[in-house]
């Protein structure tokens, strides 16, 4: 089947992909509710934007360390099994968090422990899920499958964010966290039901020596590929620049804008609606202007939206703050998929399946390396500068970084579809 005959409906007819898709939607719905509930809970327990930034930094440490191991290790594991076991265990961690919260025994140090446990499990799940996705989707379906998968995830998050305020109002923060735990268990069960040929794994035993060999092979691949090398370094830079935004969203809405939890929902819902629309537009846009320019255009708009958040501060506590928050979030969210999807499609098309987990882990490793650094720096800067000042400065940094890619020859490979490196 040629690319121009593939539609989103085509993908939904593929039963095993559909199960993976549904499991992801359920999990993301729970996560979006939990994200607001968790941010609200952390702010209640700490009352400090600086501590929120530190917690964000801690979240990246185990993932960074383990990505050096998991990218190689999961190549010797059945990817489906890794995904459903990880989901089940994360469900238990989240459920235990809720139990402690209900009993009044949840303390700040618990949050650090649970954050480390969840990010550890995610370090195994993320590369495995990417390979599982690739195993379930044929080459000619990659672009539409990736767009559909992204839009489905964002639609689930949209529903979750839109209902989070109501859910928290009815059953409280603890109840919302329990919902997240249940969605993890449901996701694990549905992934377990996926029927596929047993994955052919290497018969070589994973030893320290073999790990070094495999790790070196993956590292050499990343190092010798201009596009993959550039992507890895680029993602590290972007993760660093988005540290203030990722760590301080709740504090920005609650403290800088003097809004309530509904403000977080307004921001998140606007993002999600725009991202859904944007992700469905990606196949059409890339055909018209190419993946490279789609990627750069998306990044410039995202960065512009980032620093525009700083301009809302003078309207704190007013209804107009909600309106401006929604508008800027929509502008920013509309092109996030313009950045993410071309990169994902390029990786899926150009990297051999046997190397995919390692390549994704290397990119994640470099990206995550900047999270604890960025989180720690933001934790210090927020004591000196206002949150809106950080958003303004780092947002401009994002715009500049994307514009620089106009002169990066490696990113021209985003438009080369027929090439695949083994």
C-alpha cells in the first residue's frame, strides 16, 4: 500500500495496533488527571516553587542513569512484557501514594522516593513501548500511525485535564490519584491481550562484556549519523530550556497569575485541543513544506508562545488572565506536534528495529541529562528572579535554538524518506 492511500481509518482497522492505541489512551487519561492532582498535592505539601523544581530535577536522575542500561537490556526482553509489567508496577506505586495521602501519612520525602521509582520503571517502559509500536505498524503506515497515536494521547489528556477540576472537587486529590492507578492496571491488562508473533531475541547471553559491546555499537551508530547525533544534542538543549516551564507550571498559574486549579485546567485543555488539531495536520503540512521546515516552524511558534506567557503577569487575578492563558497555550500547543512527529517518523523510518531501543535511549539519556541540571538551576534562579522572567528568557532561547537549525545540514535528512540505516 502506498503512502497516499493510507488514512487514519486504515490504522484503526488494525486490531493489535488498536489495542495498543486504546491502552495508551486509558493510561494518558489517568496521567492527565494525576498531573493536576499531583502538582496540587506537591504545592500543598511544600508550598515552595523551588522545591517543586528540585522534585522535577530528581525525576530525571534515575531515568538518565538507567537509559545507559535499559536501551541495551530491553533488546534482550520481550517488549510487550516489559510494557505491561511496568504499567502494573507503576499502578502499585501510584496506589500506595494515594493510600498514604488518605491516611495523612504522605510526606515530602515519600514524593522523592515514589518519583524515583516511577521514573525508573519509565526508563524501561519508554524504549520498549517505542519498539512495540514499531513492531505493530508497517513501514507505509508509520506517518499516519504516529500522527494518530499522538492525537489520541492528546485527546485522552484533554478529557483528563478538562475533568480534573470536577473529579478533584468531587472525590478529592487522593481519589484522582487512585483513578490514575486504575488506568495503569487497565493499560497493563490490554497490552497483555495484544496478539503478535513472539519477538525473536538474541540468543547471546547479556553479560557485562556483551553489554559493553552492544552499548558501544549503539553509541557508534549515534555518533556516526549526523541526523541522530544532532537530534540527541538538540533534545538535550531543548529539555534544558524547558526546565522552567515543566517545573513551574503549577506555581506560575497559582502564584504568578493568582489563579486557582481551574487555571491549570484552562492552560492544559487549551494545549491539548491545539495539539490534537496540530498532530492531525502534520502529514498534510509535511507534504507541502517538508519535514525539516515543519520542525523548525513548529519550534519557533512554540518558543514564541513560551515567552508570551511572561506578558500575562500584569493581569494576575483577573478574568482576562484566563483568556490570555488559553489563547497563548493554544498558539503554543498548535505546533508542538510539528516538532515531535517529524522527529519520531524519522527515527522509525531511518533506524533499524534492532537498534531502535538503543538509539531512543541514547537520545533520551542526553535529553534527560539536562533535566536535573536544568531543574537545579531553575530551583536557584526562581529564588532570585520572577517566574515570568524565566519564561521570557528561556522562551527566547528556544526560538533562537530552532532558528539556528536552518543552518544545520544534518536536519536536511528529515526530508529524506527512502533512506534507512541498518
